């Protein structure tokens, strides 16, 4: 008796997830246009390794912006620099892959390094908040763990049958996280009392990451069954 009901619920859930997938890839949808927009920054002098090094520098600057802006009252303005540093970090990350393809330098070693820098960079950028008084520790740790999980399931898709790196997300991909955390820094600059609600903020972001994990698992399974990989942008596939 319960089987038809359960099957109906699962089919309905899959249908909803399938439709939302086309419209819920967050900022990743504009990645192609973003790369074209910032290509000038690299000029003829920047290399893929150079972009990666700059990316690491902006990771460190982001962490310092959070810490100094929170801990030292006279340096509170550093919180306003966090969104700038995060934007530059995303720019360097985008240029890294773009330049590697342009110069035909893409390699397994480079891809491993890029994926490692991405996830470790998030831990440094946002993990620094753990050492700031007033930030709820439990909700922050859950948020950081789910970042690892989302990236793990994204990369794992490449090792499965019909493998492809999964980028589907519910507004919680790497650039989306940079946007949310940049807004977090700006909000706390203008309204320091918002720190009382930081735990709820991280819980909300964690819900989005959980949905992202589920979606990437679902798409990886579909791909292993022969479904063609599709990637969506604002201007089409």
C-alpha cells in the first residue's frame, strides 16, 4: 500500500529537482561571461600559476580582513574590503582555468592543485571566523563541513561512470559562497548587532549546501545511467 505513495513522492521530488537544476546554478550561470569580462586583467603577462598565486594572496587577505575588522575596532573598515578581496579571489580562480586552456597548459596536476586550493581557500577565508569572539562555533563548523561535502560530491562525479565534474548548486557554489560571505561582512560593518543572528545565517547557508549535495549526488547517479551531462548558463547551454 505504501509503495505507490512512496514512488509517487520520489518521482515528484526528482521532477522538481530536475526543473530547478536549470535555474538554480547560482552565480555559476554567468561564469563564461565573467571570464570574458575579466580577461583583460591577465594581459599577456599573467600565467596560470601566477593567477593561482594571486588567488592564494587574496585568500589570506580575506581572512585578515575578517579577523582585523572584527577584533580591532580601529580596523573595523577592513570588513568593507572583504567583498573586494573575495571578488578578486574569484577573478583569479576564473583566470587560472581560462589561461591554462588558452596556453594549452591544462594538466591533471594543475586540476588537482586548483581543486585543492579552492576548498582549502574556503576553509581559510571563512574558518578564520572560528577564532572571532561572538561568532557561533557549532553552526559555523557545520557550514564549513558542508562546504567540504559539496565540493567532494562535485569532484566525485568525475570518477563515476560517464564522469563529469558536477557544478549544479542551490545558490551555494564557490562564487555564491563568496557573495553570501561578502554580504555578511558588509552587514556586520553597518550593523554589528547582526552578529547575534550569525548562527541562523550559517544555518540558512548550510541548508543550501545540503540541497546542493543532494542535487550533485542525484545528477551523478543519472550520469552513471547514461544521461547526458548538461551545463546551463544565462545564454544557453
